[in-house]
C-alpha cells in the first residue's frame, strides 16, 4: 500500500529523537496491520509529497560552542522583547511574554543537551567553550527566529510540530495547526466511550482531518478495537496525517483517505457510530482581517467557510444524517455563538427534522459556544 | 558459668528456644525497676573463666540472634522495655556517665559508646519517641478491632501508618541493642583477654558511630509526608518592581537548590512582573524528600539592598512569601474532587478563538467552586497538559487544606500562601550596608549571601529542621 516513508528511514528518524521527545510515540518499526492493507481508496496525489521533518526529530549534526549559542539566545531574547515597541498595528501584535516562552521551546526542540545549559548561563563554570549539539545550524536558528518575528510565521511551522493533548504532531505549511479548543472534541468522545462501550466498536470518521490530530486523539481513546477513517481534500494534509498516524503506530486503527468530505466514505452509509469534524467555518469576509500568523500562513482551504462560514457545516449536517447509524454520535466545531445556534436550528428543521436527538451546544474553555453535538435518531 | 557459655554457643545450632531463654537472662529487655535479673547476670559473667570462651569470636552472629530477642515483646507491652547490658548499662546511663567523646579514630570504647548514645537520644527526640510509642499503641489497638476492615480505606491507612511507625521504632531499638551487645562483648573480650575479639568489637562500634550520624539526619525527615515531591510557590510582596525582582531571585534560589539536590524542577505557573521579576510563580520539585526539606522554607523572606531599580540608589526592603505544598503519593488518602465542582477557564484576550487565532498560549485556570481554590498553568505546550498540571496543583492545594483542617490542633501542616501573614518573617538577606543572611527562627547565619542565593540552603534547612524537632519535645 501507499506509505510515504520507507520504514527504515522512518525508524532512524525516530531514534534520533529520543533525548528530547518527551511524549514520544512508540519507536518500533511501524506494524502494517491488516486494516491498512485493505485500504481501497487511492492516494495518488500524496505519493510525491514528503512531509518535512520537524526540528525535534532531526539528527543533531551541528556542533556549536556554547558561547555562540548564548549570543544567539541573547539576540533572540532582545528581538522578542522589542516587538511591542516596534509594532505599527496596535490590533495585531506579538506578545513578548509568549515569545519568550516560545523561545524556550525552540531551544528545547533544537538542543540535545539539557536546555538549562542555555537558559541558566550564570551557573556554568566553563566560559562557554564547551560544544553543544544542535539539530539545526546556528545560522538556521537565526533565520527561524527572524521568520517567527518579522514574517509572523507561526511558531508551530517554525519548529514543525504542535503539542496537542498528549501528542506531538508534525505540522507544516498547507496543514492547519490544530487549536487548543479542538482538544475538547476528543475529551467529549472520551467521555462518551467511557459511558457506553458500544461506541468503541464501530467506525468513526474525522472529516477534514488536516494533521490527523482528532483522528489520532480519538483512536487513542477508543482503544485497540477502534476504527477511524480520516479524510482530507488536501494532498499535503493526507501526507502529514499519514506520517503522524505512523509515528504513533496507529496504522492498524486509522485509515487516511484523500477526497472531499464524505466522498471517500462510499459504502459506509448508515454504518458510522461517530462523526467528528473541525471544518472551515470562518466567514469569507473575515479572512483578510485574520491574525497575521493565520491569514498569511495557514491554508485558506481549512479556514474559509463561505459567505457566512457555514458552507461545509451544512454539508456535514446532511452527511451526518446519511452516514451515522441509529444512536451514532457527532460533534462539529463551529465559529461560535451565532453559528452554533444556526446549525442547531438547521438540524431541527426542514428535511433534517426528526433525524437527530439531544442536540447540544458545548462551549470551549474561553466560554465561547464552540461545538454542536448530537445523536442520530 | 562455664557450662552456661558452652551451652550458649552450642545451643545456637541445636535449639533456638534454648538460646532465647538463656540469652534473656543476660542480655535482656528488662524493665527499669526489675533489677534482679541484672544482678544475676552480672554475677554470672564475673565468674567466667577465660578458657570457657571458645568458638564465639564472631561478634556478628550474636547481633542477629539478639534481634530475635528484641522484637518479641516490645510491640505488645504497655511500656516499652529498655535494653540493658549484662551489668545494667543503658543508653541513658551511658549519657549520664558523661564519658568524654574523643575523636573517631581514638580506640576508646567509652567515647564511641557515648557518641552513639547521644545520637540515639537525638534520633529519638527527632522521631518524637514518646509520642510515637503512644501513637503505636493506639494504632495497635485499632488494628485489633474485629470490624476494622469494614472500612478498607481507613484500615489501609491505619495499617500503613502502623507499619511505618513500627519500622522506625524497631530500627532504633535494634540499633540501641546492638550498641549494648557490643559493650557486653567488649567487656567479655577484655575479661577473656581476647585481643582479636576486642579489636573487632571496637571496629564495630566505630562503624556504628558513623552510621549513627547518618541516622540522625534521616530522622530529621521522618514526618508522614516528608518523602513526597512538592510544589514551591513564591509570591512577591508589595512594592512593585523591586519586590517582583526579589520574588524572582527567591524562585531562582530554589530552582538551583533543587537542581543541586538532584531534584527535577518544572515551572507550572508564572506571572511576570510588569518591568522585571515575577508577581508569583509555582514550581514543581520532583524527588525523594523534596517536601521534607523544602517545608523548612515556608514563610516570608526579607531582602535589604540598594535597589537597582531606584535611580536614587536608596536602600530598599522587599518581601517575598514562600509556600510549600506536598504532592501526596497514591497511597495517601486524597480528597475526592467532583468534576461538577470545577470551573475550567482559558485565558484569552477577547478574540474569537478557534480557527481565528493561532496562539501557543494555552493557559488554563481551574477553579474549585466550593472552596474558591484556583490553580493555573501556562507553561506546558498543550492545553490538555496545562489542564492536567493545573489539576494536579489544585488537587494538592485541596489536599493541603484538608490536612490543615485535620491537623489544625497540632499545627503540623505547612501554611498555604493565603495563610502566611506578612509578619511571619523567617529569614533576612542583607546585601547592604553589610552582607549577611540570617534565619530568624534558628539564628543560623551566613556571611555570604551570594552562595545562599545560588541555592546553598542546606545549612539553613537542616538547622531549622533539627531545632524545630528539638523544640517539639518538651522532655529535652
């Protein structure tokens, strides 16, 4: 079947990551379970795409003297501290407190030794003559930090990964960076399957999976008998999601299929026990005003939800009625407040009337009515 | 007597019960008021002919056998028996004799015995010996109740505590008896003119003397939660930047102290000051006895210096409050928290969130509605992990509150930040006009503030721990 990486290369990458990868997935060579072999849907476009290797998984092949690294660190700190004064747009500015935290994480991801060597320089006796091993050249680190601040490149693209729930997911341009709010979708599924074992056995689908975050989170809470199909229209997303699935050795549980929404799910009508999605939901008019990191760098395909942002959501509502089994569960992420109410109203009217029960709006930790959930009648 | 000794050495291999009966007439656990057995045994020993002593030059065997004697009575008896030598010497009498304590390398058994006895006394005081014995009796009575296991959680707690206290008590009793046996052995060796045995025994005493110093330190950390990991929290006092900077320095001091002690440190929560330093911060210190040591730091720390933030170069006094919270192990009974009592909040700058925002800031605050206790974490890289960390802090704070409630009577708990009054100063750090760090509780002082601020705190911690335990026991 289609595998983006030859397994040999893959394992060598993983073993190189050992010292820093704290919540690392299993490092054994991927096991090709029968589920993967039985894949039917072709992934023609994604064949040629090789996901980028995130910083923390790279080989530490750059040795630099500690004093040079300190110099870089001081420079990076100064740059981070000065962002607020130098900003012209008062609406959308970087926060230096957050930047300092990101700088600490950048060091964690790029240095092999204890990051404290850099952060607590006063305690080191020798005067920085010692060599430290880095996963990127110092030159690249200067460049990466400049991109972060001057180009507003999202930190997660800079380091090539996002920590999400207890996972470390590879991300790159072309794939939406999973948001903290979305973690709650997995929490809801976890709660549901803890209450009712029935949900552990059937097929789940994560539509527009992006990095594969939700699919992987759900597969982990479903346990060994779980089956998740993750779809995405974007070939880059398919390649990255496949890579992430493989990193967590979940090929036996998660199948990544390329295609628009329900298209890759042919033959599963009325068979799903669960359906989850974080579809594009931002109204088209809001796209130009987005935060620089989002608007300038993240894929429009994953953000733009049409005129009122509900194009994909409405499509998902109809699909949910068709694809879910009786008693099947769904949760969709929305733009909040008005939109979530709209979706609930929509699902209680017209031809979707009598399709769903227990429709609920669930808010995120910031108190925004973020999710719509319910069950197929 | 000849026959007694021979029988003793033979019967070791033949009949265990016999050993016990014979042995107990000599090296026994006798009650202070029953001096008759002591007299008998002394007479026996005095008349021992030199030739009778053979096959008995291994001091080590005798320890293990005498352990056997020891444990049989102490648990059940109302008053704990006192170990004596054959001629009635006890640890207390050794101390009362006031034998001079010479250097460790001097081969003087009296000096060794006096040093070890003093250590035993210190250890007992630190373990709060009298209280420990009373508590042990209470626990034994509780354990004997037939309906104990109707409440398995309570029963588990009782039997754990009983096990731990018994272990401590036995440890001291064995050590004490070992000392007295060595003394018996030494006297015997002198009488028998057995120089090999004499030097062996002296060496054994010297070893005990070294071990006893370690045991003294161990006894400092014998409270129930001392082995736990902990959170250390620092809160800046009033005074803006200058005291925020001081709070930062205090937190750095603990971070390096913990690293030196080979504890692992993670920052859980940190609120930066406007210009410099921190308003408040929480770190997690992982490692054996982290709480036992760190609890000595609870209170207000005062700094006197020329402020680098004052263009007028005036002298400033700033304060920082320190709280220490134990992270209870799985074995302890922890307070059950209902999900419905929690409110989880995410900080946000008021934006639309979701796909609109890309931020690495996934800080979470959890509020326990019934108690109003909150916990915050923003240093993890995912919201999920921040929530888990904050939840762990919250759990420990609530556990601490519960402990405080339960032990309000004997004031054994460490205070939380909110309970610490700013008047409760424990230590002063003076950088100007002179240089000194002084603990106001123990008067322990150091003239090099830099070393202290770089984490060299053990002197302060140990002196406080020993002084607080010495104070606790009115007997001494």
